[in-house]
């Protein structure tokens, strides 16, 4: 009986210390954006979220356009992103989001926002990232491309485009390193 009282006292003391330690500091600093994502992190793209306080995950996001599983490869030199066949074709999903910004996420972190989805027929001008259906250099509808602006040949040297390229540099590096870690990067 004396042994069980000692064990109970020790258990109560340990529980009390643990609870006190947890309640001493309720402040948890934000996790810094990392260039080397963890294995549990998952990449996905969805329509941009208006509320900055709402967090998303692949499971919770009903409007996920594609995930890393849908990507066959990304070519760093041409900026082509090749997708596997999906039950609902990507162009149909993107058409529903036409004119809206898209977010590229790595886990809970927004890597970068893509201005919108465009095709080679689009007459609008964008000075930030776009997901384009069609190759602007060969004028062929042969796939999807991530371009720094649209139309590329006319605005790539614009100071706003160059500023946005610099703004996205760290996130772009994270995106490409992540795809490389998954064996989905071509150079």
C-alpha cells in the first residue's frame, strides 16, 4: 500500500509539472518559411483565398485544382508543367477559375500567387506569374507553362515584372527544390 501511494504522488507531481510547463508560455512563434520542406508537406494549387486567416490543407480544400500527384514533371528551362490525365480535365477546372488568382501551396504555406490562368488567345496583360495554356515562344497549344508575365515577349523586361521576379525568388527556389526532391524537375 505504501508503494502505491508513492507512485500516485510521483504521478501527480509529474502531471502537475507538465501542465505548469505547458501553461507558462502560451506564445508560439510562427514557423519560418523553409527552403527545405519536410516529408509530410504536400504541394497543391487552388483558387486564391480571400481571407488571410483561413488555413488550408489538401484534404480541407474543396477547390484544389491539382496536387503534386497530378504533376508528371516541370521543365525549369521552358517553364512547362506537364500533368497526368485527371478524372476531370485540368482545363475544365481552370476554366471555372478563369480570371481569378491561383495559390500554389506547400502544406499550409502559400508559396506564391499566380495572377490567373490564361491561354494564348488572352488579350489581357499581366506583370506577375501566370499559368498559361500554350507555349508563348512557339505559339502552340501544347501544354501548361508558368510564365513571369503575359505576354512574355513584350513585358519580360518591364520593371514591374522584374520586381515581381525578385519578390518570388525565394518561393520559386522552394518550389523547384521541392519538385526536384520528388523527382519531378527537368532542367
